[in-house]
């Protein structure tokens, strides 16, 4: 083979090789571009997290003895109790929701006011609490039936006239008792259920069991499963336990675990008239007893109550929803009155001096240790 022909063949083979290489590169580059395009189009976009929150305050029993309501009597025959709550009002109004237990039925003066053991209180007690900023009211307790159906009906009529107040615990029909009290604040819906484990031996007539929500596992489960379908947050008020005991009873703990298993977020306990500890059970925050908020009882433990606040946060991402209960804040309150059972006033602990309460610091440390004895971390406002 001549040299020229040889070089001619070499050039041809080189050209063919270059062509093939370029062709291969083009195919690979096209596939890479298509792959990149596919990856961009198929990438899952980041889901936006929507977050809402509200703050809830809780206090204990409004136990209205005759000393308390006589202190509110005015010269024109009316009643006013605004002065009794004026020091706590700024605290209450700084929260979105504020709960208290109306231990004594608001049957009004027209059926006769009464004190222990069968209470009835003036409507103006409710006026003072609403004015202070309370908007969650429990009416299921051991004194609900003290003045019978008439007292309950008067109380229901009063609370239904109050705007932006959610009441739970008593009803005037089976249709009413089958409804779940639900409210909404800051884009968070909350169900509020109230039960009592005792009515002091008083009973309702057959066919009128709707008058007061008496606790049973069957009733609570039915209510809570229904509430979970329509509300983000489940709050349950429980009137339970043993009076004047600062340690939760076996019954309280059993009920708390049952409610926690059903998914309740917050349990607010009352009835012992003294403070009991706070506990986490799974994701459920349990306040076993907040003690008395205002009363004419005697003995230092019965005159000190717990104010507790929490932040409730709802996080939503797509179809996923998370409820967080956090930032637990606590404070003590003290009900002061004179030797004639007059001049009632509820004091936040930081506004108390030794002329109002001797050994304030010692009492504070004792209650602080009790509240946190089950391991719950809280922030104390003093």
C-alpha cells in the first residue's frame, strides 16, 4: 500500500472516530438535560408551615360564702364584686382565654341567696368575673344541684346572655348535653368539657339527667371522640378528688390517665380547695387542683390558690397538624378579708406584704415545691 493511501485511510478513521465521539457526547448530554429537567419538574416543593397560638390562664374555685356576697352588697340593694378582683384583672386580661370554676350556682337574688351547705349566689358574681376577663366557666361541681333545677335554669339563662363566654357543665335538655361546647381564638378551635364526680348525694329527676354532666368513662369517651372531630384542642375541667388533700387521689390519677389515653390536651382539676401538683401524662398536661381562687374559708392553705398559664400552639403543614402545650407559667394568689369577713380581695402574691400575709416567702417556697413535685418544669412569677 502506498504511503498516500495509508494516510488517507488514517484520516478517514480519525474522522469517523471523532464523529462517533461527538454523537455519543450529544446523546449523553441530551439525556443529562432531560434527567435534570425531570428532576426539577418532579421535585417535591417545600410545604409551608402555618403556626397559630393562644395563651390560656386557669384559676380555681369561686366559692361564694355569705361573707363574700355580703361584702358586695350596695346601699341601693344591688351587688358589686369588681373591687374583689381588681388586682388580678390586669393579669387575666393579658390572656386570650381565662378559665375559672363557678363553684356556687348563680341562681340570682330572686330565689334567695344562701351559703354553705346549699349555696346560691348573685348574678353580679358572674359580672365581676366577666369584667375581669374570664371567658371559660365550669358549672359542673358538687354544689351544682344545691338549689335544684330552678337554680340551674337561672344560671344557664345568665351565662347565655354573656357574649364571648363559653360555659360548660350544665344543660337544659338532652339536645344541649349532646352538643360539644366549642370556641375559636387566633385560628385555633378548642372544645371545653366539664364534669363532676359528685353532687353531694343530691340527684336529678328521671329524664332530667342532662342538668349536670356527671362523670363516667362512657360519657367522657363519647364526648371526647366527638370533640376530636371538630376541634384542634381538647380542654377538660374535672371536679374530683378529696377535699383538703394536697396529694392527688387514686381516682384522680385513674381518670387523668383515661382522659390522656383519649387525647385530651389539658385537664383542669378542682374540688380539693387546696393546691395539688401538676403532672405530664404522655402529651396531656394535668393540673390536679388549682385550689380556691376566692372564698371565705379559714386556714392558710384554703386561702391560697394557683394561677397557671400555658401557651397553646397549632402547627399545620399540608394535612399534618401538631398541637403543642408549652411555656407553663405559675403564680400564687391569696384571698384576704378582715375579722368581720369583709373587705375581700384577691391578691397576686407579688403584691402581698407582711401586713397582709405573714411568712409569705416560706409559704411561697412550700407551694412551689408542691406544685412541681411530680417533675413538671414551670416559670414562677413572683
